[in-house]
């Protein structure tokens, strides 16, 4: 098969890494140096009304550099990788017409992957089949549906997170509609993709240093009013499985507000879950081919800036 041509637009500039590693400060410094705009590649920073818990840039930081895809989505609406790719590409095209560089900064690896590679436009849908599969899920549980998917599309089943029932349902829906596994649709689509070139930096720190920064961030967020923010989100009346409610820490704070946990118990659990999340992020970014890793331990902010600048703005 012939290799698809590379997208003729300028290469993407991506600054990635686990939560609390220091992406925001470095992104601001880079953007100010080059007159660049920043696109947030964070699946939770898109939501309006929850800036503390999702570590959105502060008002002062937003005033320093133009930011896109931050706090623009209503908490009751779902957000996904297809929406991100569509919206990010619109920003990239607009900035290119203005001659303004763009830095994509975030820790949601799936968003970054599909911004580079493109995204599967989707197979047919059937509300009737989806409703029936949902009824089966409710009656028999996720394990039964995963086993069915494993029989018809083991490759796709292996790709799906153990807790991601939505993608299991979608893969089964596609198989029933088309008679072909979702993995085959993805393979066909990948052969027609036009991946973009990218300058890609992953920031990292030693585990203990990163864990310390995570704990400091959690404490600072609570001191800044995170519990009040969680109360506001809970009072919207969203279901607990609403996407915005799944942002790190909110479920634990909901338990405090319902009187089920003390704030100390919730704080300890939030720190533990955030450490685990950062570990998963590091694992994801190790699979990114061609990325340049920059360890921030022992570097001054100026040294980190020069190292990242040399890769992202060659």
C-alpha cells in the first residue's frame, strides 16, 4: 500500500506530559517568546465552571497568551476525541491564516494521537441496535458483552479500557450493522489517513518529585475553593456518570458533600488516584514514536525553556 502523503500544513508543536509535571508554566513561556496561541489538549479542561479541579489556566495566565478549548463546554454535554480534533483543526487553520504559531499543550494522549493521525469518521449507527445492546448491558453486565466482542473482534476488544462500556457497545453495534469488525473499519481508514508532521515534547520528572507536586496541587486546589466548585457541579443535578463529574477528585468531594467521607479521607484518596493517573499517562506517552523527552528535575525554568524551544521551534 502506498504511504499517504503528509499533510502540507506546518508541523504541529506538541507539549505533553503527566498531570502536575509543569506543562502550563513552560507552555506560557514558549508561547510568549514566539507570539503563539495555545490549544489545550485536556479532556476535562474543556468544561465551564470547574477551573480549579481541572487545573485550567488562571485568569492571569489566560490574559498573557490566547488560549483555545478551555472552559468552553457546558458540564452537562459530553465531549469526545472527534469534537476535539474538529475544534482543534479549526483553530489551527484560523491561526495559520493569521500567521500565528500554535502550541498544543495537554495530557490527554488520545486527543494528541488523533490530532496527528486523524480520526475514524465513523461507521453507520442504529438507535434500535444501540438501545437493545444497552438493555442487554443493564440485564447481564459488561462482562457478557465484552465476551461477545472478544469472539467477533478480539483485536478491538483488547484495545478498549476495561471500564469503557461505551466503546464495547459501539463496536458490537458496528459489527451487527456491517458484518465486519470495528478493527477492520479502523484498518481501512488508517490506510487513507494523512498524518501531520509533529514536533513532540514529553515533559517528565522522577516519580517522587512528581508525586510531591501532585500532593501540593491537590492541597492548593482545596485551599482555593475546590470543594465549593464540586458543590456547584453537584447542584447542577447531573448524573454521577456524566463526563464532567468523572474529572479527578470530584466523585470523592461529592462523598464529602453527602456526608459519607471526611475531607481528610477524600484528600488522601484524590492524591492516590491522581498518582495512579499520572502513572498511566507516563505509560501512554512512552508509546509515542519520535517524541523528545525532557526531564525537568534539576533544570532551571530558563534551561527547560531552551531545551523545549530547540525541539518545538527549530
